C-alpha cells in the first residue's frame, strides 16, 4: 500500500509540474531567439471584431480601388477567396519577426519572415502551383519550399508556412551577391525549440496574454544593428532586456498595456539611482484638454553610470572639455 501511495503521489507531482509549464503557439518555435522584433496578430479575433464593425474584404478592396473599378474589386475578392482555401489556418495566430545581424567587416544583415499555422499542407502545395509564374517546388527532409525572386522564399510543412527574406547593407565591396533566402529558411526549419523565442520565459508570459495583437522587442539584439557598440560593455548592459506589449481594439478605442524587463546589470543601475515618482500635477493642471501626454521622472546620475559601465567615461569627459 505504501508503494502505491508514493507512486500516486509521484504521478500527481509530475502531472502538476507538466501542467504548470507555459506553452506558446507552434509558430513561435520557428522564430529565432535573438529576433529583435516580433509582432503577433490574433487573426480570428481581429476578423470577428472587424465583422462586428461592418468591415469586410469588399469594403477594404473598395477603399483601395479606383472609384467605379468593379473589376479590381472582383479580382481582389477572388484572390482573397482563393487564399482562404489555400490550406493556411486562417484561425491561428500570424507572426511577423525581424532579426538584425552582421559585423563591421561584412556589413549589416537583416532577416525577417511571416509565420502562419498550416491546416492542410497538400492543399497549400496545390495553391502554390497555380500561382502565376510559380517556379520549381523543392523538397527537403522536413519541409518544402519555393523561391520568389532573389529575396524571398516560401517554405511549409504540416505545421506552418513561412515567408522568409534576407538582405545585406553596407560592408565589404567584395562581398558576394548571392541569394541567401533559402539558407535563411533552412535555418528556421532546423532550429531547436531552445533556440527559438519559445525558450524565453518572459516571451511565454506575453503569449499567455489575451489580446488582438502582441508586440515583443529584444533590446540586447538591437546592438547587432550598431556593431561598434556591440563590441563594448553596452551589449552586456542590455543583455536579457525585453519589451512586451498587448494591444486590444475595444469599441472604437485602441487599448495597450506595455511592460519592460531589465537584465541584472541594468536593473542594478535602476535600483541604485531610483528617481522620484512622476508628478502628475503638471498634467492634471494643464489648461486645455489633452490628446495625449508622456511624463518621465528619473535621476540624471543614471546617464553617468551607464557611460561609466560602457567604458566611455574618458571619451565623454574629453568631449565635454572641448565643449
């Protein structure tokens, strides 16, 4: 009896631990962990709210088509109907992401993509084949793909469809000009879950929010956009620093809730030089109605501490002396 008792207790503990583990949509496993920006749209929720507001695809097509151009409206309607039957899951979340990389020698590279859920991979492949100018569909071990020009690639498997692109700016004049989009797509389909944003606890917290749109930023990877600063301690300062936001459409209003996460080094500076609470009287006593406002309160010594942390104190002093 004692063995049975402890076995049942062990099973209950394992079940509780498994049920407490937060999960994210399957699409997030294909988004790199070091993505600088991620935007999530709840396709189903937005469609339902648009329908309640009498907004449909016909009204959108009319707004962009020339007045009286019924053929353009009809063509747009047909394209949308075909896409609805393409095999893409129109009720799953739609993700956009951007990743910045590169170096001082090779220049700055930007990769990005759109990730949607898949309902029927076979149906989607047939849809792709029917598109004007469709090229050869190539097969890899765990996905299929087709190139669109030199900049974009569409890849899919039974779980997701990804539109991926990449580009290079600046850098060496001798750098080879080649189509890197297929390699970028291959990396997305081969990455492990621990290499994706789904492995970041703060990102999982954001995914648990019920919202029409979610926004995620990774301040640490923003240093990749400025390679020179990435070589300094400023990169350490922004490590594990994130921004997260939830946005909802509510009866004609756009309601947003945003929070930020600081890594240990930056959090220590915030705590060391905590500023006073912002004085809202400056807003409350303003003589006319406000469309919007932003109020900040911080200890200016934070700026000095950040400069010292980055090892730029001597440079800053020299610059101030020259001034």
